[in-house]
């Protein structure tokens, strides 16, 4: 008995020794040093900071922090550290940039698997641009029942591919003939059947509940719905309501029962008013919201995700869209500037979201300059992409600030983003959950981009 127990204890000690060695190797302490830091919530940048990372977490942060002797020190010099940026409105499985009609045909030509393979590149570009988390609000392939966003999220979580942490919405839910109806604008019955709840198309409160349940069953982290018309859909008007108040109430009730937040695509004022009253968590776009509706948004604490990049990009190449879409884009863009200025003035909670896919993936940070143009301060814009988005996404206990105990999602950009907000477009260091994804030149290039490469610095991965 005594021998047995001695053997047992020896075995335990050996196991403990081995696991201690194992933990040491896996959890090399990394220390990041930089001239400045935005911590995600303070009103000003901190100077000369050190962030200590062990495993996937931040274990210490500040100006007077002892550097562990065994740490690997990365001195980023005249850069600014920030929590990894978040984008609350992306479509990482899609790409609507480029010629509209060509894209429209391409979505009929391309095998969904091929589109999924392209999405792997979009995910990599996004994270290498400093966006370590995205809320991906809609992944739809006409006449396909694939859940490509769920697959992309899972492959990233399992470490199969590199990309941002994704909260996905699967198809998104909308009305027959509305912004989300994938057959809208095509000849009737071209695809052989009317889309139903399995495509995210639902009519009436009960069907809306069924669609929510179906999407959650298939992996949705968040529920997205289109409650008004949109710009890039051919068969609707941009500001018409597309859900009834009863449908919106069912949408919010069912989603919240299942502990999922609700983001609604909404340009129109009436639809926004009804959606805010119904209790949605964020209004996406919000272009035509009148001051009274913006005031209601403020009163209810609902987030506004302005997606200024989307209309900016469309307006920059407006001639390439069909005439009906050109008219919708012009109207929405003209209205949203005043709406956004009002929202900033009234102190509405603003989340950072871009609608990436409308413009090429990886350019998300251009939204910052568009937000500060109409009066938002640089620090508030940075907050919108970090602590605000973390709160909207319901992950603020894990990410969004650089604090002890948080996951080590840390990025760095050259210079001072308060003096020049476009520094956010030049992120060159990206760490996600303690792993360095980029330190210097990005690794992500498509074959077409590779032909122009002169700089061959090895990427850090
Ligand atoms: Zn969108």
C-alpha cells in the first residue's frame, strides 16, 4: 500500500513537472512597448506604455510595469497601441464591390464553395487591417442553403484559417420582395420557388419567430433583419417600411428569449421609429432618421451603426450602378450626413460598422476619418470601434479595452491617431488572443496582387 502510494505521488510529481514545462513553452510572456496607448475607454492616450501578455491574456498594463526577465520584448517605438478594432457591420463571405451588373451575374455563375474559398482571403485581409472582431450581419447566396459565415467563423475559431473573431447572423431575415429577398429584381420564378424562412424570408409574426429559431439552430450568434428598403436591392424603395410593428415585436421578443441581440438594416424614418420602439439593439445605416427618431434612439440607448463607408464607396463610382440604384444612393447619402451630425450632437451611442463587402475588404478603417469629418472626436471614433462595439456585441467582459485579465487583442499603428485619424488605416501590428498575426508587412496577397510585389519582407505569423 505504502509503495503504491509512493509510486502514485511520484507519478503526480512527474506529471506536474511536465505540465509546468508545457505551460512555460506555450505561454511565453510577450511584452509590447510603445510611445502611446489608447486603452479603449479613457479620454486621452497614455504615454510610454508597456503591455504584458501571457498566453491569450493581458496580465499587466501601464507606464510603470515591471518587465518579467524571461519575456520576449517587442519595442514598437513611435506607435500607438489600441485594443483590436471591431467592425459591427461586415459581410465577410461576400463582395459587392466592383461593377454591379458583373457581380450580379457572378453570384449566379460561381459555385458557393468557390465563394467560400474567397471569403478565407477576405477574413485574413480584415484581421490584418487591425479588425480582430467583426459582427458579420448577413451571408446569403441566391438559391443556396449553405451557411458560409458559420463555416468561416468555426474554421477561424478552430485555428484552421486566420481571421477575426466573428459573430455571425447567417441569412438575415426580411420580407417577401424586401431588401433581403434574394430573388428580387430577377424574372418571376427564375429560381423555381419563392424563398421561405429557410432563406430568411418571413411574413407575419409567427413566421418571423420561425426564421429566428431556424437561424439560431443553424449557428447564428446575432439576429439581423431588414425592416426597411435598401440601396443595393433592385425591387424596393430605400426608405419604405418592410416589417409591421407586430413582426418587429416578434423578431425582438424571440431573439431576446434566445439571448441573441438584434441588428436591423434600416434607412427609413418610420421603420427606424418602429424598430427602436420594438427594442432592437442597433439600427444599421439609419440614413433618413429625423431628429425626433434620433432623440428616441438616444432615450432608449439603442446603438446606431452608421456605415458611412458604404455610401461613400458607392458615391465614388456611382456611374457603375443601375439608374434606380443611383437615385437611391444619392438620396440616402444626402440624408445620412445630417442624420449622423445630429446623432453625434445628441450623444447617441455610436457603434463602429462599415458594411465591408460593399467596398473591398480590409479598408474598414477608412470609416474613422468619415466619422470625425462631421464632428465626432477622434477619441470617440476610436471608442466606437473598441469599447462601444464590445458592449453592443455583448463581449465587453472579454475584449474592447486593454486591461488586466482581458484577451490580448492588441494592435499598433504609427504615430498619433488623435493628431491624424488616418493612422488607423496604417495598422502594422496585430495580435489576437496573444498570437501575433502581423508585425510589419501583411502576408495576405492575392495572386494578382503578388505580381506587383517589390517588398519581400517576411511576414510574421
Ligand atoms: Zn450590410
